[in-house]
C-alpha cells in the first residue's frame, strides 16, 4: 500500500494459511483535507489477482458454465454448489489472459480462441485485496466431458453447456449467487448479438 493520503503506522501478518490476513493500523486524509486519527485495526484478507472467463460458443449460441462446491456459501446456509463461470488465480509471471486460457482448459476442457475483456473490479474491497479481471472467450462446446478440474487442487467440477437464452434467464431469475457470473452474464446479455455476428463461423 503506497498512497500519499494514507499513513501506515503498523502492518503485521496475523494468519498465514490457505488465506492470509494482514492487520493494518493506519490513518488517512479526509474529504475536508484534515486527517483521521489512527483507526482501529483493519484486517485485510490477502487473496491477490483472480480471473474469470465466460465461455461462449457462437455457432451453437451457448455458454459453458460450471458447478462446484463452495464452503463459504454452504457455511451461511446457502447453496453448497454454485453455478459459475470458469475462474482462477494468477500464478507468478502470468497475465490475466494467460490465466483465462489455462483455467478454461483445466476446469472445462475448452480451448479459448478469440477473447475479449469484459472489465475488472474488487468484489469485497472493505476486507479483501482481491482484484478480478473478467473475459469472454470464444470456444467450441462440442464433445466436452461431463466433469473437469485439477485433481491436485481437489476440484470436482460439473461442466454444463447452456443455451444463451437459458443462461440469461438464470441471471434474471436470481439463480446465480456469485458476483463474477452475474457481472459476466449481465455484460453478455448486452453484447451477445455483437459477439455472435463477430465470431460466428470463424
């Protein structure tokens, strides 16, 4: 964290497991130009850079969605398995586009051909440093396996080829309970006709 309007008094690593948690003591400049006092401890979950990619087959006007177990959602009494788009974290030295292509093969068995960036965002900036870049990629959805994922990452992923109209209906009916899928399919609903005319038959 390097910002002229933020003064860090102390930073320490409080937890260093699958997730990492840093604790900050800091103060920052206020909108009126004055400074706050030192704030109570602010905990930040260190998650890093993530990438999602909505896989679209324009020749069949279908998208490839996945379903997998999510302990966070289950812990709240919500759905334990969520319908999502392909996503993953950056490894050192990778670009977001490289991650999109790698994860598409690992999770869904798809080779991304053309690719277009949808946008980027912070899913929970009050407590997480995670930054997500979202893409849409052109794929051929024929002949995909029923399941995918990396065994060494303990992934058990259901692969689903879903007609575009049905996928958009899932969004409209509030049946997609994760931000990355909502953002991707909201964008796709507005850009589907352009993408199809641009990518079909390539």
